[in-house]
């Protein structure tokens, strides 16, 4: 009996030992699994984090803060080829913030002078016209002020960090390093850079500071802030007693997602040429400013867009008036004047109430309600056709045409051409204009509206409306973005969009021929290009007083809008000159500018002459 009990105790001890051994083995296995999983996490899943951590502060910055996407433009000559050439209008560059630790500074006076010699750059203002002696005096005064500023920072008591200059480039930083001055430090920071300076500034906008954060403002930078800006990463980790990160401690980590690149429809060569000619025209006519928009009437792609005066987005804070940030092409609202007569004739033609040869007797003025409307030349022209109404830009003829269809039908056509609503182009702060006067009682409002008074439009609306005339009556949505390329390689392409059929194809063809007559026989002669049929319309618009009491004396806006060649339009273009002082008439300001640019366009696009 005793032997049986001993054997039982032995078996129980053996069984318990086996269980313990198994538990130990399981524990070792689980521990090894945890270690393997941790190593997998360190080496594979979170490799980016630890690679950044090992590389130091700069790599950590890049891993947490996304790189802003670029804005790129192209060329018509290269867009169809496999080796597409893209040119940056907005990109990024590494610059440096130079700071001073005043606790370590010795001989502040000497160091301040040396820093001024390296960092001083005189900002030359356009048209200042100073002599060499005057420039020398200005530079001396500015250097003395800068030296005082630097000296105050260098002598600031017990200050470990006092910013001295932001936006310092590599070459300048090298010169500062060569001073080997104790107490001068620097921090690398990413900065937005616009290589073409002023070119495209209005549709680009800029990256500025808002609520202590860098953010896109105005233009494409503002409209596509979310896409360009990317998604910021996140890092939260424990630190040791010395303030250093503990790599294997509990933490949260998310890598940044870089911003998308945006390829725009703007053609680099067309933009350079058109903007240069606009600037010349504004200065030549002593005008307040001007705008040019060039668009593909079939797709709505904007080929060029610029206004003058403009600004340099690299130095956006140096402008005298922040209103210059607004893009006149989409923001400015003005009474269009006689270019709107083409819209009126289009409506009456499409409604079947007139033909190009329909006549009326022009007596120089016409009574509407209790008002008298006169021609701009104050003359009576006798029997005139509708084609001649456009040739000679007769107000009475436009009123005759609108009266054949009535105010309600006229208003509908104006709306169908896109007036009174935003076009939807991908730019910040687009205005809708106003055609509210056409809803008022009385025929006077449609009468004045027929020749572009009492309503307001934007340049982009005019270009879009005339694109419908050029494009068989189809109103297309204008766009300035060709495609968006995300950081993961996904591409979002902008497809042409037809909004509606504003007029019939037949009306489009008839009106195109009438607008050719304007260039051949009317006020638009200087917009013509030898060898081509160019269609278009001039407009000399009065400028309404701000208090609404009438129009400014001798202040006008000259416009020309047209397309070429009429048989297969490759572009539609608006040229607009604000308050020219050399002459008030559009045929002498906006029309010649159109002609210059149109000649370049037809050659650049390799359009063969048709006559």
C-alpha cells in the first residue's frame, strides 16, 4: 500500500513539473514573439520614423511637415509630345533663418557692420529716377538704419534667440559662416518660391502667414490650399531626463502626406508675350491698368491671363495697396459698353426677329420711356443694316434689336450667355457681376443694357460668352487647371464641360460673319491680322460714379473681344485698357493690342493663312 502511494506522489510531481516546463516554454515563445513583432515594427512598419529620427532634426521636419505641391505651366509646342516640358511657376526652396544668441556676442559693433555688408540689399523702386549721387546717399542712410537694428539685437541682454533675418539663401549663409562669429546661428526652413517673379501673380496668389501658419492666399494658392498643402504628420513620444526622444517608448506616429502638384493650362510662351504687350500698352496710353485673357473656345482652357499693374509674390508684403492681390480678370466688375451689342444682336438673331441685312432708320437718337438715348458719335446715319449697327457701334441699332424681342427674352439670353452668375473657374474671389437692372419694370433697362450700360460683368464672363459665339453656340466652362497630380501618383484630369447651348450653330455662324465685318469695315480695323479672317467687337465703356449719380467725366474703359480664324477659331481673347489718357477710344487702345497678340497667336499655333 505504501508503494502505491509513493508511486502516485511521484507521478503527481512529474505532471506538475511538465506543466511548469510547458509554461516556461510558452513564456519564452511569447516573449520571443513580442521581440520579433517589435523588431518588425521598428525595421519595417515604422522604418520611416526611425530613419528620420536617426538622421536628425531636418529629416524629422520633412517627415512630419508635408512638402507643398508645385504649380506648373506648359507649352503648346510640347504639350502634344511625349517629352512634355513643364515649367514651375510656384515651387519650394530651402532658405535659412539667421538668429543671434546675444549671450555669446563679443564686439557687437564690429559684427553689426559686417552683417550689414552681407545682408543689405537696396530695393529699387520702379520709375524712381535717382542719380548716382542720390542712390549713394539712399544706400548710406538705409545701411545706417539696418546697422542700428542689428546692433540692438546683438546687444539685447541675455537673449538666447533673436531672429536677425529670414529668407537667407545658401550663398549668403556661406558668407555669414565665414565670419566664424560666436553667437550667430541659423535654422533651415522651407520657403515658397516663384521663379518667374511677377508673371501670373494674380492667378497664382501667394503663400502667406495667417494665424501664425503658412497658408495659400488668393488665386490658385488660396483656392487649392487643401490640395497643395498636403496633410501634416504627427509625432508624440516620451523623452528622457535630458529632453531626448526615447525611440522605443510609447508614442504615436503618422507620416506627412505631401501636397499635390497642379499643372495649369497657361502656356508659358503665350503668357510671357501677352503680359509683356499688355504692360507696354498700359504705359504707352498712360492708363490705370489693363487685362488680357486668352481662352480655347472649344475646351474652355485658359491659355493666358494677366493684369497690370501686378506684384511679385516672392515679396507680397511689400505692396503699397493690398487690393492689388485681387485678380481683375475674375474680380473686377465693370459696365462692358459696346462689346455687349454682340450679345444683343445674337439674341435677336437667334430668336428669328432680325437678320444681318434687316434695316432700320437711324435718326441719331431714340426715345425709350421718358429717356432719350443717343449714338456715341451724336450723329444720325440714316438707313442701316444690323451688320452696320455692329460696324459703327450704333446705340440706337442695339435698342432697335432688343425691342424686337422684348425685355424678358433679352434677359433670358443674357443669362444663357452666363452673365449674372460666376463661371466657376478655379480661382479665389470670382465675382458674379450684376444684371439685376434687367428685372426692373420699364423698357429703359433692357434698352441701356443692349449697349452694355446699367449692368456689370467681369472679364472672364465676357471671354466665356464670346467663346460660345465662336464655338457653334456652346457655352463651355472656363478652367485654368489641366490636371492635379497627387503625391501617390494619382492624376485627376480636367475634362471640358459644356454648360448649355446659348445660341444655335446657325446664329453662331451668322454672327461670326458680322463680327468679321467689324474688323474689316468698322471700328475694329486695327485688331485685324493680314491673311486671316478675325472676328471681334470694340467697346468704349463709361465708368459709373461710385455714388451712382451718373458717369465719370472723360474716364473710360476700352475693350476689344474677338476670335480667330473665324472658320475654325483657335482662341478667343479679351484686351481691356482701364482709363487710358492718351485717347478714350477702344479702337486706338484695346484693338491694336488685340491685333499684336493675335498675330503672335496665329504664328505660334501654326495656323496657316486662309486668304
